[in-house]
C-alpha cells in the first residue's frame, strides 16, 4: 500500500511550496490538485465535450524542476497557461460543480496507485484521500498570502493590483469554504501549520518533525 501525505489550505498559504519541498526530500510523487482544476478550466476554453476534457486531464503529469512544479500535458509544459489569475478564477467557478468533481476524483486517486504521494489542494484529506497517513492544513493571514501571490505573479512578469489581489483571494477563499461540495475545511485529524510568520524552511522542518514523530517513513 502506498503512503499518502495530504496538504490542504487556502490559496497562497504555501501548501504548493511545502508539497514540492516534501516530495523532493522524500522522493515521493506529487499531485497538485489545484492545477488539475485549472487545467479543467483551461481545456474548457477550447473544448465543450466533457469526455474529451477528461481524456486530456488523464494525460497530465507533474514534474519538479529546480524547485518548481511543471504541469505537463502530452510532454508539453502548460504551467504558464494555468498560473494566471483568470484561470484561477475560472477554476474556482467550475470547482463548485459536481460534474467537475466527479470527473476529477478518480483521476486524482490514480496518482497514488504507483507511488507514495504528496497531494495538495482543498479536499485532499477530507474527500479524495480520507485514509491518508498524515494530513496537514496550512494557513496564513490573507494579507500575507496576497503579498506572496503578488511576488509570484511579478516573478512571472504579470502585474496585478495588490488591492484587487487581496479582494480576489478573500472572495475565492469564501467560495471555497462555503461551497456545498467538498468545501475547504480542516478535518479533525489534520495538523494545523500556520505560515503567517514562518518561512518555507521553518514550515518544512515542522512538517518533517511531524512525519518523524508519526513514523510515516
Ligand atoms: O490551488 P489553486 O489555486 O491552484 O486551485 C485553483 C482552484 O481550484 C481553487 O480556487 C479551488 O476552487 C479549486 N480546487 C478545489 N479543490 C482542490 C484544489 C483546487 O476545488 N482540491
């Protein structure tokens, strides 16, 4: 039986970075479930047929290169198309539809069939992998998360107004936390990590400490 560690939390809480660092350190496979929702939104721009979108989504894989995650579709790196705020907003909209979540559920679970897995998202510990060996819930204050997302977008050459970004993040969180299907929640059996005042290395060592204490490896 492969092992699974889940990391859930709101946007820009640092869960993606923690997932990359852990996957790298443990040499486990990574699942960026948000990227699958974004890819769903991205494919929906040019395709209406849900079966074809599903086929495309099955061809997605993830690669860690120089500390960043690449989303590959038929060996083409589509990460840049997925990381825009427009795609994120669209992904958030379609993520509340049961048809979207039903299509993505088996695709996400399949990632754990061939390897130990670090899975990050909103419902990894609550719905997709309820029996995960260890569950983290990563949170941070909205202003800190907006600042991080701002830096991230700037690095990619995208200029976004900070005020709009905070509003977007708060609005998207509200939708994710209050939606009927798979809302973002901290399950009772997950460990809360707050990254408001902690850098990546400190969060990583806290997570590794929990992994050691629980004898996960
Ligand atoms: O994490 P990321 O910002 O890439 O996720 C994009 C959107 O996909 C989120 O706003 C959320 O609504 C949705 N999502 C989800 N369930 C997941 C991962 C992401 O509903 N497990």
